[in-house]
C-alpha cells in the first residue's frame, strides 16, 4: 500500500497492484496502466530486483536523488545521545518540503507522458479514416466559408420535406418483386444441364401454344413497366436536382456579391482563372526565342464549318455572345474566351473597360457587333481569315472556370469571295493551336450530316493520334435521330467505333432548334426534354453522363484543370531557363547599358526631342532676324534685280524710273512677297529645329533614336501650318515699308549704298562667270593649263569680240539690239569666216550688256556716296540722281521690317505650335505599337523586349502556381 500524504508506507504485492491513499482517499490503480516512469518509482520503493525492470530504476534514482532522507524520522540507535536525535528532528520540516517537491516532478512527468500517448493514439485513429476530399462537391464551398452568415432557417425551408422525398422514392417492394422476376426469368433461360433442357423442351412442346404466347407477352409487359418506372424515377430525381442546383446558384450569387465580407478563399478561386488568362495574353504577344514555346494548356475548339462549334461554346458560356450567320463563315479569327465565376453575368474585352451585361438583349447585340467588327478589322486586305487573337472574358454565377479558343471552321472548298489560300490558312491556324502538347482539343462533329464528310476528325487524328487530350462532341443529335434510319450509328460514333480517331471521352449534345432567336434557357429545356424522351437514352445506346452540354462543360473543366496542374510548373521552369539565357546574353553584349525595352526607350527619346523643341525658344531675336533677313534676300534678290531694278534703270528719266519701281513693287507685294516671306520663315524654323537636334546628337546621344527623331520631325513639319492671318498682316506691313522713300540720316544712306554695291558686285561676278563659260578659257589658261576652246566657244568668243566693239562705239546703247545691228554683226563675222546664228548673237549680247550695265551701275554707286546732301535738299542734278540707291534702301528696310515681323510670329506663336505638334506626334507614335516597332529597332531592343516578357511571364506563372497551391 502507498499512502500519498504526510506519511507514506510502501508495500509490494508481487508488483501487481498499487494502492494509494491521498488526503484520506484510497484508490486502486493497476500497475500495468501506470506510466513507465511512475512504475519505475514504485519498483524503487518496493525493492523489486527484477533484472527486466532494471532500466526503470535509473529513472527512479533521478527523482529520488533529490533527497536520500526517509519520510519518517528513524529512531536513534541505542547508546546514542539525545542531542543527535534532537538535531535530526529539527530538520523534519525541510525533509517534508523536499518530498512534496519530488511529488510535483512525478506528477509533471506523468502528465507529459500521458499527453504524448494520447496524441499518438489520435493520429493513428485519424489515419485510419477514409479520404472524403473527393466528395467535397456534395457540400458547396460557401457552406464552409460562411457557415455563420447563412440563414439556416431559410436553407432548411429550401430543402424538400420528408413527404416529398417519400413521394419521389420508388416502391421498393414492387421493384424487389420485379427484380426477382427478372432474375428467375434469366436463370430459367441459362441454367440446367443438356439432359434437363431436352426434357423441358419436350414437355414444353406438349403445352398449349396459346398459353406460351400469353406468358411471353406478360413477361414483356412487366419488363417495359419496369423500364418506364425506372425512367420515371430518374426524371423525378433529375427535377429535384435541378431545383436544388438553381437554389444553389442563387445562393452562390448572393455570396459572391458580398465582396466586403473578406471571403479570401472565394477570392482566390475567382481570380485564379484570371491570373492564368493574363499569362496566356502575354504569351500571345511574345516572340519566342531560344526555342521557348507556349505549351500552357487551353481548350481548343475545332470543327467543320457550321458544325456547331460556336453554339457549344455559347452553351458553356451560358450566353449568345457570337455573331451568327446562315451558312457563311462568321468566325474569321481565333477568339480566346476566359470563363470564370462571378456575381453578375458580364463580358468584357482585354483591351477595353466596358462591361456588357449578358442578361440584356441590347448589350448582347452590341457585344456580337463588336466581336464582328474586331474580326473584320483583324483580317488584312485580300485575306479571309486572320491569326490575330481576340481576347474576351465572360463571368457569371455557376460558370465553369476554363480558357477556350474558338477557331475558324475547317472548310473543304474555297468558295467565291474567299482568298485562294483560305483553306490552307485555316489548317495552319488550327495546327498551330493543336500542336501544343498540353492543349485540350474539343473536336466538334455535326451529327446531322454523314460522318464520312467530316474533315476535322482526320486533322485531329494527325495532331493527337492516341487521343490523350481529345474530347469528341457530337452536335445536332436531335436531327441525327430523326434523319438516321439506324440509331445504332450514333451509338457507334459516341463509342469511338466509327471514326479512326481516339478520344478521352465522347459526348452528344443538342444546341437548339436552329433558330438564332432562341435563348440559352430555352435551348437547355429543349435539350433536356429531348434526351428524356429520346430512345437513344431509353434503349441504353447513350449513357446519362455522355449527354447535355452541362455534363460536357463539367468534363472539359475537370480535364483542363488536371492538365494545368500537371504542366504549369514544368512550363515555369522552361521560362526560368529562358530568362537565364537572355540575361547572360545581355551581360556579355551590353554590360554598361540599362535593360530598356521599346516603350522605355521611346519615353527617353520623347524627353530628348521635347528638350530640343524647347531649345528653340532660347534662340535670341538677333539670331532669328539675321537668318530671316539673309534667307529672304537670297529668295527675292533675283526677282528684284531682273524684274524691278533692271527694267526701271533702263528708263529715260527719274520720273519714269520711280513710276516703274512703284508699280512693280506694288504688284510684287500683293502677289508674291508675303508667300515668299512665310516660306522662308517656315524653312528657317525647320533648319533651326534640325540644327538643335544635330547638336544634341553630338552630346552622347544614342544613335538608336535617329530614325524615330527623323520621323517625328517630318511628321511634325507635315502637320504644321502657318497661321493664315499672319499673311494678311504681313502684306500690309511690307506694303507700308516699301511706300516710304525718305532716308532720314547719312548712316541709312551709306548702308543702302553698301547694300546696293554688294548686290551689284555679286550679280557682276555671276555674269562674268556666265560669259567665261560661254567663250571658254582665255589665252593664259590655254597656255598654263593646256585647255582649248570648243567650236561653239570659239564662235561665241568671236561674237563677243564683235559686240564689245559695238558697245565701245555706243556706250549708252539700250538693252536690246535692233535687227539691222544683228545683221551687221552677222555679216562682219561671216567676213571673218564665222557662221553664227542670230539667236546666239542676241543671247551673247544679253550677257555682255548686263555686264556693261552692272559696271556702269557700280560706278554710279560710287558717285552717289557723296550725294546724300543733294538728295536731302532735293537738288536736281542728272549726274547725282540716286534713285537706284533709294530703291535699294526701300528694299533693305522692307527686309529688316519683314524679318522683325516674322521673328515675332516665330517666337510668339509658331515655335509653340511646333512644340504642340511634336507632342501630338509623339503621343500618336506612343499609341501606335507598330510604328514604334519600325522606328526603334535592333538586337539590343529586341533582347530587352524578350527579357521583359520572359520576366513578366515567369512572375505571372509563379503567382498563378502559388494561388493554385492555395486552392488545393
């Protein structure tokens, strides 16, 4: 007996039981149920010496080593003094406390050991339980997520009553009788030995024929009744499930609308397919290098034209979203449809923020129209179909999550209006999508036509010979049942025995009666009614899980997600390796440059171009006016000399000279001068803009921007138009400037003479050059440079000499030769053996007289340097009538005033308008990706683009994989 308390007594009853008393309470504990540590302590105090229990003694010693004193103080031995006994007795309180502390460790060790044993037992019991994860679909997800938020009373009311369930349950007794009857019927036909069968057959021959006929008919009636009762029961269960699914759909819609409640798990499920769709969108624009291809799963919908591909896709999406036509090709480009679950039934494009409400007919019509416009826009001129993908997302309650791609229908013949390569283009597009080893092929076959006319089955067999990722769908089964004389042919198709192709599964669906105005709900009702009454299902030719688009969508979704889970991590590793290769190439080729993609480079070039345009506003007014004045005079100088000065200078007196000058200046100002001035201003602005761009290019500019800057400059200049009102105001200013004839001071007079002298010297130099070219080299050049004259130059030289003698005789000769003078010159040349044409004589005279006139004008200009005094006092002196100086002063003053006016227009208006045009051009180029691709090119740009794409794809894939693991 073991007493736990202030006094402890220990006895051992053959180590079988341990009896303990604590605080006056006795209890009996079997020794075998004590923890080994406690059991060891018992053996320590009971004095057990069993070798098998020796290991427990060590543990017991650990606890007992805290105090070697016995609990009860021993009596002093005889002969010992009372003093030692008193000393030992004085420590009994300390001994008691030590024993109590030892008891605490004993209890703590027992508790730890017992807890570990209990946890281990619980884990073993939990491992023995079966895995119910495959049956999670029985209970909707929102029940677990919102168990505290759901109104249980409302849910209880939604469930059917026991009376209704009882009505739906079949009569088990009657079914048992029927099955017993069938069993006896089958056993009577197949059991027994040959002798017994012979005896039975001889006995049956003696029975009445009428009884045998009646028995067979009654047996057949019972079998028919049993089948009808089973079908009726199945229909009842089907209707009950449909009602529960409808209520479940409404509840899920309510749950999805509660976005503010923080339902994290539903958010993950809702966004998972969107994450995956984003990866596919990026891959569709990725120019694969290093043999990196897009092998991510998607459901590829292929089929013959008008086989019902689009209708099947609409049934899965639960909305009539695609344009429809009677027999013509409607799907002209691939359409990627991302299906996901959401509170509202809506659709939206990848590059647009507009949401189409699929519950409203006007939004459905607008969506179909938009898809048709996008398809036609993607098709290039001269083509019928396009490989450009249109990305569309459809969300709604109860929609299965997956990504489908609707491809153009396969055709056998190119009809009128189609491009000649349409058939081959459709085949190449279909093969490009189906050759993806992880793509799920949804092969659509029209059941209303002969199976031998199908083209798509051979194409699918080539791409997936083993049928490991193909799902076969037979459409228009209602028409097939009506038209086919042998319904077993449909059974052969859905069992995979008629076609050589193999598939994972075979389905039969009905997508309506063929009317474009049918709604999805009416098509579903029609499909369910057809299969409920169809002999195909009643006779067992089709199985229940092989019919309806609902079962098809469930199977396709399961197959899609299974393929995604199996392949997505492998694809992520492929892009990770591709990223490493691209980064290595960049480090080796462009170690000191940042990895700027095309958009980033465009932004950098945009800033540089804007800086160059802004630099135009920093040009000084003096620089603008100097350039404008110089260029304007270069543009108009020929007209002033040839059409104004020379005709006026050859007049008789000063009055005629001034009159001629005024008339010609007025005509020139009204018609030509403002236009010429604006042209000069616009050209000057362009040249300054180009000069600043060229100077900026020298400051460590990247030559990768040259094509872009040149294109921006040309487009900006093309768009820029000078303000039309500026021409009218400029004409008035120029007219007023030319009307003024009063030279107020001597510096202006000297400036006009200098301007006139420079102009005349320039014209004289040009005239001398023309004459030299006409007559050829002189004697010095012939002797020093070994040059000779041509025969024509020899004739012109003789003509020049003759005409010069004429000018010496008549210094004041007019600008034109008279006919008799031409004849005289010609006869004189013929007398020297030179045959000359009169036209040549007049042409040579024109240049010689021009030189003679300019030389006289320069001499007169030198005389007029001292004529300002006479001009100011209006003295009339024939030798100092400097009307030509006044003309050049008027021209010079007009040039100065025009340059100043144009400079003001440039700095105040046109430079800002040019800057605005440049910004608009840059904005337009920034939105035009094709233009940017043409203008910013090179391996460096392409490498940076690939790096950006691969990194983005890898990040998206990793985010998707993480979300996928969380959903598991």
